[in-house]
């Protein structure tokens, strides 16, 4: 419980939300983040910013929509972004637009998406 305030402060800052809004969002949408070690959250954020930014995606916007992406492995998100264009038979630009509009795609496996 001692780690909750620093973790909440970090998440509030990372998601660019007031602490109260961040607490409500996390409690309802991503309670697992409140138990994730602070160092892991910080590392994941840095890596996600690099992975998403290198593809023209705004990490903060995606995380505001889907904060649970912070709990996912940045390497798995990177692999999904690499494989999605081929799996969906779409250009990288179209996949980028699709992910920006529907970040929950990054929570699905590439094989599941390819079947749809």
C-alpha cells in the first residue's frame, strides 16, 4: 500500500490526467496497473513510447484509451505492429490509423485478428 501514491502519481503524469481521473480510470479499466511495480511501469512506458512513436503513434493518446497496454510486454506490442499489416492485408499506414482509432487491437493476438 505504501507504493500506491507514487504509482498513482506516475500513472497520472504518464497518462496526462488529474490524479482523481487517473485513479478512477485505473480502478475501473486497469486495476492490475495499481499492483504493477513502479519500475516496470516506468520501463514499459519508455519502451512503448519508443515502439509506438517510431510508427507515428501517440503513446499517451493510446494509453489514455487503453491504460492496460502498460501492463503488456512492449516487445509483444512491437511484434504485433510488425505482423499486423501482413495479417490484415493492409498497408502500414492503414494499420497505424486503425490502431490509433482502436488501440484495443493491440490487446488481441495477431492470429485472432487475421482470422476476422
